[in-house]
């Protein structure tokens, strides 16, 4: 297998090293250097192929600089990097199974705190008979948790919030079909007239509140925090967990309206966060798939002017990865579906200071298709 895979992405070339997981944005010059690396050539040999004799010394110096930057980024690593601060594996009692249309996650959890949080968020997803099963274990010690998939470590030592986040992402992959999920966006997601809108962003940027507003406006709820992308690079799958409502949003009109309309009672296993069982608002089955109209990166700041700006695929990749989106376990070595998705689905930066602005803009995007 080549050390570096190259994928066209907008006006750039995305270089991906499956061994390390590193992703670097480059150009056609970088693509040619990567080809030389895959062929086992030295910097001097690559320069000889790419430059005229009079320019080879300058080209070789430039290639050396590029290769050093790539090495620093992990692109040239030939063996997987060890997890920092690893946790030793040991047996953990089986807690319960969670399931969807395409798979079952057998969860082994060490304590009541993590189990209560997972139950609140995903406990409504019962396992279905005859589906493939994968085992997820959270191994705890006095300093944190290590997460294991079928006995193999997938994290080093992490805290409670990170452990819950990783377990949710893993359950999303497994229940929607481990082989079918190519990536998982850190995002909210809604649908209207059979088409989905992804609201991607890091915590605190307003994606969950915007999701609530769109569901209150009549959209179907597909997910909050973890949105699986199908391997065809065109569809997302529903993973309708209970949705987290942070303290500043508890009294918003859209939250109150949803609670009254569907009789939803919030639960609060975390300080400062209430979970609303939004999956009860006529949501689809876990794993149901939808074509995507647009990918939106919301940014809420009180009082800021409204703007909706189309962004390039390469910028969308950067923002999605910075927000915590990741390739799936089955597609760790294959960036192609995500790159294909970003090349074909329009992405937007949405800045706003009031909820009614953002909901209207997102409904317009859904109505355009």
C-alpha cells in the first residue's frame, strides 16, 4: 500500500497517510513529491524528475523543506504512533447492548457515572437480533479511562467527557454499519423533504441550539454531536441520540416549544447539561440514510451581523477536522469518500447573532434542493 494517498479537494490536493492518520493539504507539486516518496525516491531523485538541470539544486532544497514539514506532521511515519499515556487492558463487566439497523455495540462500562450518562443519551437504541456485534470497553483507573474496541486500544488515557464522546462516536459507527460508515461528523443534523442538512462545529458554536430551532420549525431530527457519513460519499445516516442542552439554552422558546409539543422530559446526569429525548419527536430509525443538501458551519455570537458565505471544499475539511470529525475505523486508510462528499456538497460558514436568522437561512438551504 502506498505510504501517501492523494485526493483532489477543491483547488488543492489532500494528502493522507493511512498509517499515521495524518492529513496535509498541498498542491500539484506536493502530489508529485508524494508520488516520488511512494516510489522510494530521494529528494535529489524527485528533483531530477521534476526540474530542469539548471533548477535542480533549488528544487531539491524546496523538496527537502516540504519533506521535513510532512515528517513533522506525521505524513511520512511508516508505523502507527503509540497512544500517549496508555491504559492497560483488563476485563470490564458487560453493561448492555445498543443497536441499530446495521449493527450492535456490546458495551462494557466500569462505573455508574459513565453508565448513567450513556444510558441517558443512547439507552433508547435496543439491540436487534442477527446484527454483527462489536465490543466496546471503557477501562478505568484513578486517572481516567482508556477505550478499547474488540480488545484493541483506540485511545490513551482520557477524562470522563472524552470517554463519553468517543463511545458515542463508536456506537454511531457500529449501529449504522461499521463497514458502511466512512466518517463521523461532529455535528447536528436535520432533514426536510427527505434531504439532510449537517450543522458541523465544535462545542459552544451553536450547532445544537440551531438543531433544536430547525426541529421546532418542522424538520426531522437525525442527530446531535455524531453524524455518520455513508461510504458512498453522498448520504448521512440517522443517529438520533438524546440531545444535550447547555445551561444558557434551557429557557429558549424553541426548547420550551419542543418539550410542550412532544411531552419531552429532560434528564440531567451531567452538571450544567440537560438531555432532551428529541428522538421521540418522530425521528427515523438509527441507520436510516438521507442525501445531503448542504454542510453548514454555524458560529453564534450575540449581536454579531448575519452572514452566510460559501466556503471551498479544502476549507470545509479543515473546519470539520478541527471540530472533531474523524474518519471511521473501517475507512481509516481511505479519505476518498469524505473528499468526494466535500467536492460535491456545498459548504457554508454561517455567522449570526439571533436564532431566527439562522433557522431561516438553513430552511432556505434545504428548500433549494
